[in-house]
């Protein structure tokens, strides 16, 4: 069984909206709706859990019903931080998943992810028990020093950009958080599961990623996503016209 855990517990204040960024509407539908549809429409994903900001749970429940997101099986409370939300979601799923099941972690405000990316994360996590989405660094890479200066150049081919989704065998991700808690890392390592894995000296296995797979952080990102949705709609309409 493959379950997607979508994290929608944050406030996303940097977009400058009157609501958390995952609930901002793009062409009449919340960003979170587009993110859920990534997994609702993927043939290899069996179930979805949404870890939601407590003030928006009713809104989410109504949205799930409105858009008929049948794979959304569970909604649970988000936490104060990314790690808190992950832990809440994982702990809740301990009563629903088996050790040999798989869990994918995805940000609620990351709606750009393609089916190709999800499929490759699934492939790698089944081979290695874990996977991250890895995108090559295409821009020049240099240091960000004091006083607006840059003094060091880096070879970009030696670096990757890490994005969601992450994929894990369920027993593996449970063990990651158990060990992190035992070692006191949860209080000092932020903000991601991958940060804990590096601190625990775990190897991160790379799956396919590309430049379109960004997380919405700013108002400009919302504008980019609106254009992305319009482009997809145009292509779908063109394909329908060709069939007829």
C-alpha cells in the first residue's frame, strides 16, 4: 500500500494573502486541491492523509467532498513546525499502515509535481526503502557572504536541489523519527525530514526531479502556478480537439 501524506498545517505568510498559501484559490480552486489531485489521479497511490491547520479542517473536509477526492482517507491536525506536523501524521498512520507499506511526504503548497516525478520516487523507494526528489542545479552557484558580497564559486555539478515528494518504507521513516527523538535531534534540527536523515548519517537516494517542481513560497510563485494551470488546460483542450 502506498499512502501520500500531504502537509497543510503551515500559515504561509510570505505570500501576503489573507489565508494560508495552501488554501489560496487559483482559477477557483485552492492550491491544496491541485496538490491532492497529484495523488488522487496517480494509479499507484492508494490513499491520502492530509495533515491540516486546525482552523481549516472544516474547509478541507468540504473541499474533499466538493471535488470527490475519494483517496483522502484521513485528516489529522498539523503542528507548530514542519517536524511536528510530520510526527503527528506518522503517529496517526501507525494505526492504519503496516511496516511494509510505503509513505510519501508532500507539501500542501507544492502543486507543480508531475506524474513522472511521483512514479520515479515510488520506483526508488521500493528499491532502496527511501527516495528524495533531486533536481540538478542549473544556475551558477556561489557563496552568499557578508555585506552583499560573494567571494567563492562552487561547482554546481557537485550539488542537487532537494524537493518533495520524499518516499519511505513505513518502518524506515518511523525508525528515523524514533532515533531522532532518542538523540535529541528534533529540538535542534529543522525544518525537514531530510535534515534529520543527514544528521543521522543516512544515505539519501535520488529520484528524478526537474525545474518545474517548486514549492509556492511567494506571491510570484502563485502567479507562476496560475500560468502553469492555464498552460495545462490549453494543452488538454488541444488534445481533445485533435481526437474529434
